C-alpha cells in the first residue's frame, strides 16, 4: 500500500470516528436532562430509606431513654440526711449497646441498600461525565487528525509513518476509554435499578 492510499484509508476512518463522536457528544451534551431522567426516583428512594432507618433506630432506642434508670444521690436537708434519685445517661450502658446491636442486625439491609444506592448514583454521574469529556476530546482530536491528513493529501507532503501511527494510537486509546466508561456506567446503573426496584412499593 502506497502512502497516498494509506492516507485515504486513515482519513476515511478518522472522518467516520469524527462523525460518530459528534453524534455521541450531541446525545450527552446536556447533562442536566440526562442526569434527571436517568436518576429519576433516586432521591425519593433515598429519602424513604432514611425515614425507615431513623424510624427503626427510634423504636429501638426509645425504651432505653424512657427508662434509663436512676442512682441515689445523697443530699443533706435541714431536718437531717436524705437522698434523691438522679437519672442516669443510658449512652454507653449495656442496654444501649444491645439496642444498637439489635438495630443493626434487624435493619442492616436498609443501611447497605442506602449505601449502595448513594454510591452507585455518585459513580454513575462520574462515569457519565467522564464519557462526555472523553467523547469531546475524541471529537477534537479527530478534527485535528483529519485536518492533518487533508494537508498531506492536498500538498503531497508525506507525513512520516510514526506520526500516522501516533495519531491512530491516540484515537484507539480514546475509543477504548469511552467504551470502559460506558461499561462502568452500565454496572452502576444496574445497581441503581436493582435497589429502586427492590423498594418500588415504598
């Protein structure tokens, strides 16, 4: 394959990638609507999980604070010695620790689901934003590469093979990065959907 044929081949490939990256960037250019549509219902699910966790903790700790116990506190009165009972702070007591342990054992699923949904939402947003930035960079790089190839074709200036190889290598790395970001987006979105479906009846 001669140099001109190689340039035409690379130019066709880079123009195709350029159009594809342009379409992908257009689809993800407005992050606000995309995020809102994809994460719709997350806040409601997180809010309901927080309510259930707080309610369960309240139920477990309410008896502890209603009857914390008391200890005699001697007080000298005008008619001799006497005493009054002083309420004990239950925090740190054995019954307090048992109530916390019972709460964790009974509601650990709610806590884990809340943690999973919250982290999955954050990571999904991160990888979505990364994908958008990678596609934007890929589009700019393809525009620059196509321009260089057009100069080579129009002026008959032979660009060295290592330059052509470096252009193509960077493009391939950018495409692979975009694919990886899409994979991670799907993984985290799967977690989001599974947790939300689990509490769909809330």
